[in-house]
């Protein structure tokens, strides 16, 4: 008998396992994939650390979280400065003076602000969808070249049909600064994320390639408490209905050249290119290999047997999610956690914070 059954071996349960283990609690982990780490999983291919489920760049402004993670790895000084490619044009991201200068040939913030403000006047009413909101905030040129195609591919819907909430804050700055994030701490763990997760799970028993939802009774009998980080609607066998998700397909290729695109992340913002991004993994760690590995990221409609990567937190899904949460209150033995258990997109720093908070609560109550 274990104290805890942890369903899923992603970052959330890895942090929980690490904290609970310190108190002497015994944890059993069941994972349906054939590896630990969930979407943070990385592997080493010929010296290049490959991010198996899309680019994972760690950043936070919370010193507690930064110090916590630094106990498990050394971080390099990687700064995310992605490029947007629109047909034969290249722009810096996030939208900043380098972007405006390339787009309009302007030099000063004042000139850029004037163009954006003039173009934004097109929407002289309260925006009711993402398209109108984006044009009002950044003008039509940036919307057409850098937002429209990318966002429509990502969500599989026209921007005029998407809610503003998807892009309420459009990153916009009037300095020559290509650092995508504003956080105080940023970097990539040297050697990838998997060694971190391995260290966190030290002391726990992990069983791979088993789906908890298919053998609930079997697994439930093995522990006093369950921390479940799979999809909440799947946990309840979809009895109130299915939540919507967006999925992704990753196509990874090894190429016999030393440098494919000169930067870790290139966003393809034209609608005609089916993928949204290409990442070139070696640039996360300043690799000097003579070959390279790239991954194309294709957004896909979510369906049976696919990975639910992004929750779609619109009104309809939020109402359904709340109903599932109500249902979960009648099960004191089960805690729903992590990204899928709480039906929200969480970055790694949020995931770690949620896991530390839960662990503290569990330790306090036991
Ligand atoms: C494409 C993409 C890019 C991202 N980029 C970044 C980034 O740059 N920076 C950042 O901070 N964050 C990023 N994130 C977010 C980051 O991946 C998450 O914060 C983190 O992985 C969440 O961890 P988790 O343990 O909650 O969930 P997950 O990583 O999803 O782990 C859940 C685990 O549970 C397993 N599981 C599910 N159901 C069952 C079941 N029934 N039985 C057994 N096992 C099950 C799954 O196989 C999985 O291994 C990104 C996410 C995605 C999707």
C-alpha cells in the first residue's frame, strides 16, 4: 500500500513526489507514455537536447520558484528572441522597435506609435472579436502579416470568430528589445528537463505504459490518496460531456548542416504554411555540432487517441469544467491537479507553484 498514487509523471507530479518523499511518504506513479516528464520531456540525440513536445523555455520572476528549480539543474543564459517569417519577410518578435522599423522604415518610438494609432482608428467602436481587438491595438499591417495567419492556424478558426480573451494582452513595446519575456529569470536547464524530473522522482516507483482511467479500480486499491494530472473530463468518463482541446503534431528531422535557421524559434505567420513554428533545438544550448535537428509544429483538431495540448477556455467549456469541479468535491480521496486536471494552460513556473502549494497543504494536513 502506498500513501499516494500519482497519475501522470509530468512536472506537476514530479514536484509533488519530491516534496512528499522528503516527509517519508511512499509514492507510486502511473504513466501512460513510455517516459517521464509529460510535455517537458527532452532527450539527447547525438549531443543535441531535443524538446519532444515543443520549445520549453523556463522563465519566472518569482525567486522562490527559480531557487527551487536551480537545486535540480544549472541553467544557461538563453533568452528567447524568436523570429517571425511572413512569406519572404523576416520580423523580430515580440512586436518592438525592431519589428516596426522593418515594417515601416521608422526609427523613433513616436513615429511607430503614430502609425499604429492611425491604423487602429479603423476600429472606432468597442471590438467584439480578436480581429477587431488586434487591429485596434497594433494596426492592420501587423495584424495581417504577423497575427492573423498564425492565430488562425493555431486555433483552427478565423480571427473574426475568436474571442478577445485569447489575445487580450498583445505584447507591444517601443524599445529595441527582442527578449520575448519580461521575467527576471530565464534560461534552459543544461542537459534538458528530463534529468530534473528524474531527480524529483528519486524514491518513487514509476510504472509506464499504463492508463489509469482504463483500470481505475486496480490502481485505486494501491494507495490512500490519488493525485490525478490527466484530463478532468476523461477522469469522469466524459459523463457530463467532452471538454474541447487543441492538439499538436510534431515532425522532427535530422539535417546534415550545422545551422538551419540561425535561431531557436521561427514562427511562420502566413496562412499558406501549414505549421506554426520550426524550432532548431541546438540553439537552446548554443550547440556546435556539425548536424542539426529541427521540429515543425502543426496545430491539429483534437480527437480520440490524440494528446490534449491546449484547453479551450471559452464560455461553453468553462461552464462544463465547473460542473466537473463540483463533481470532484464529493471525492475527498482524489485531488485533480496539473495542467489537464485543472483545465488551464499553465507555464512551468505556474505548474511548479501549484505543485508546491498543494504539497504544503498535504504535508500540513497529515
Ligand atoms: C507545446 C507546448 C509548449 C510549451 N512551452 C512552454 C514554455 O516554453 N515554457 C513554459 O514555462 N511552459 C511551457 N509549456 C507548459 C508546460 O509544458 C506545462 O507547464 C507542464 O508540462 C505541465 O505539467 P503537468 O504535469 O501539469 O502536465 P503534463 O506535462 O501534461 O503531464 C501529464 C502527464 O500525465 C500523463 N497522463 C495523462 N492521463 C493519464 C492517464 N489516464 N493515465 C496515466 N498517465 C496519464 C500524461 O501522459 C503526461 O505525461 C508548454 C506546453 C506545451 C503544450
